[in-house]
């Protein structure tokens, strides 16, 4: 019997399972890109269109038909049209009975409609299970397949419908997060309208620091020279002041990347546990450290570019030419003294600046997902923590060498105010001192125990004391 069955069903004639058929309403950029991605993932796709014969080029292998026919062919329907065109769905309500409708629509701005698009769709087609989701995907990301690990959100009133959509999204390579019932649709529709939400705090801090130090140095350098010495050096506003402000703010922003970690460590030592939540302001601060570091790197790049163009500036060239002409007239050359402390200081200053900028760029490169994804957790932690603190230390030393012996000169304190580079050294110096305290063996040992799960609990009252109290 076994031999006979094998002869009846020869190898290679077994029928393969038929791929699931999915329906897409809308033949625009988003609909075409979604259909292409679904076809590449092994699904069959049918488009529903008002004009099936003139809807433009569609992905190869997809079918196109009328809305009514397409709705009857598939159980899962993607709505890739704007809310303004939802009216035709009400007429299709009988054909969409029991179907799962995935609403991918977004609005141009918040609060434009009194209710969420998904809630409006559910009201138009009450017999269908509406799921809001995939609206954070762009047509460009779908076309280029940049979906691996990307998070998408789903919400809906039917758990079965959400499970169906989640399985499909997982097959596309997406990571699905359930946001609950359809009442969360408004929140999901507002996600694409947010403009750099994780960058707001770093950019606001950087903008505030730039404005403060720019006007501070404007008063100390330009206005002071005009009031006290009668010199008009307003031409320095464009390049000289900017080249002083950029490194100052860059160093402060870099130190602000590592300050919350130090604060969190001391907070854990004080509490004696790692299981208590940090304050909200500290949580928010720690979540935007990457953005702060990238802003600091951008300002460091500007500082490097501005430094390269200094020899090309008119006032610098004029000063050098005047010095040469003056020496020629005096027929005397300024000797290079072998007591070369100034030369050592200048060379060390430039060397630390170059090394610090190199490490800056290295930290920025490892922040890229394409680079960081190739590193193990220990490698990534070593670069971002160990090399990060080394970068902060080198850049701080670069700032101290810039000051050199100016710290003790009375002329440095114009109108009794410290120079900008002196103010910018406060925060990184504090961070480095606190980090050095954490690295002390006694402190590091206690912190390591806490982070491994040990908790400091108050001592329990002795049994004898309890009995005495009861008596």
C-alpha cells in the first residue's frame, strides 16, 4: 500500500499552499509601496480602485478591480486614502461586514477633525473591525525595505483583528506595539505630526547656551573694547566670536551627556537600590543624551572649520604682513627663545584639540544604528562610556591649556567678569571630579553590588525587643 501511494503522488506534484490575498484601497504612493512590500513578503495583493483601467502603474503581480469586487475577495483590507474620501466606504458597508480594516491615514495638522480618522471609519462601517496602525510608515521606507526592527503601533477594539494585523506586520519585519482600544487612535495619528520630539530638549539647551555665551562675549570683547579703548572691532562678531562660542557650548553639551549618569549613580548609592524609578526630569535627560552628544559633535565640527579659515581672514593677513614689514624696517628679527614654554603649551594645546576631535567623531560614528548594530554590548559600552569620558577629559584639558597663564592675569577679567572659556570649564570639571569619586574602589564596589541586585534594607527589630514591647 505504501508503494502504491507513492506511485499515485509522485515527488513534486504536491500542491503548494496558496498565499493569502490582501486588499488595498488606494493606488497612490503609499498604496503602491505597501503592495510592493506585501508581494515581496509572499502575499497576493488586489487593489480596489474607482478607475481600475486607468489607475496608473502598479507593482508587478498585483491585481486591480473595483472596490466592491476587491472587498469581497479579501478579509484584510488596507485603507490608503485620505479621510476626505471615506464616503465611498459607507456604500461598501455590506461588502465589508466582518472584514478587518486597517486605517493608515494621517492628517496635515493636529485637531483638524473632532474625532480620530479610525473612529470615523468605524462609524461609517460598524460591521467591520477597524484597526489603526502602520500610519507611521512612509512610502519611501516601504519601497526601500527599511523596515527591519522598526516599531509600529496598533490599536483597535477587536483583539482578534489586532492579532491578524500584528502577524502580518511581523512578517514584514516590523516590531508591533499594542496601544489598546480604538480610543488611542487620536494619539497614533498625532505621532507622524511630531517634529523631532527627542531633539527638542537638546536643541533648546544648545540654543540657550549659544545665545547666552554669544551676548556675553559680545559685551566682554567688542563692547568693552569700544567703551574702554575706543576701538571698533565689530568685524569680529561674525567669525571670532562664533569660533569662541562653538567650542564653549560643545564642551558643555558633551559634559551634559555624562552628568545624568553620574547623578543616577549617586542617587542609587543614596537609595541603596536600583529598583526605584529615577525622577521624571532625570529620565527625560538620560533619554536624550545621544541627541545632546550629536549636537556637541556638530558644534565641534563648526569650531574645526572656523579654525581652518582663520589664516585666510583679512585682519590676520594684515597683522602678519605688518609684522614682517616692521621687522624689515627695523632690520631686526624677533629671536626664538630657547626657553620655549610657550611653544610647548601651544603644541600641546593643538595636539589635545586634534585628539579630542578625533574621539568626538568616533563617538558620533558609533551612535549611528548601522555602526552601533555591528558592535557587541561590551564594545558599545566601552566606546560610549570609557572613550566618552576620555574625550571629555582631553577636551577639558584642551580648554585649560587655552587659558594657560591667563587665569591669573588681572587683564583677563574685563569689567570683573571671567572669560567664556573659564565658565565653560565648570561643568566638565564637576563631571570629571564626580566620576573620579565613583571610580574609587570603595564606591565602585558598593555601586556594582547595587546594580547587581543587592538592596540596602533597614534592620528588622530583634525578637527580644518585640516580646518586651508586648509585655
